């Protein structure tokens, strides 16, 4: 079974800068790209993670998940988004803690 991608957004505090789901996905995407470019050998798992993040960022669901997560964060709740692919189909789940 493939590992899901977890994104945990949070608001900024005076000590910690916050990041939204889109920012976290873009940051993870950039990290994957850098690692892929540095790699001496093909890393299939890293390439799949990169492709999944691109698909997530392009999906219409990403905007809704971003808005929903920001609403929960504003209410003081912790949230995370899990990105999974089951049988080649993207599944996104917003978890509220």
C-alpha cells in the first residue's frame, strides 16, 4: 500500500510562521523536485509523490480543502489533509482534531 501524503496547516504565531495547505503542498513539491534533480538514480516513490502533489494542486478540491481548513484553524482547531491514491484515483480527506 502506498504511503499517504499528510499536510498539516497552521496559523502564524509570534514564534512560528504559519502555512496553508497550498503553501505546504508547494513546499513539499519543490523539495521533491530538488531531490529528483539531485538524484543519481531514478527514485520512483519520490517521482510519484511529486506527481500526486501536482495533481492535488491542480484539483478543484484543493481550493475547497484550503478554505475549510482555514475556517477550522480560525476556530482554534487542528487540521490535516491526507492525500491518498487508491487504484490510481486521488482521495483527499480533511481531518479535524
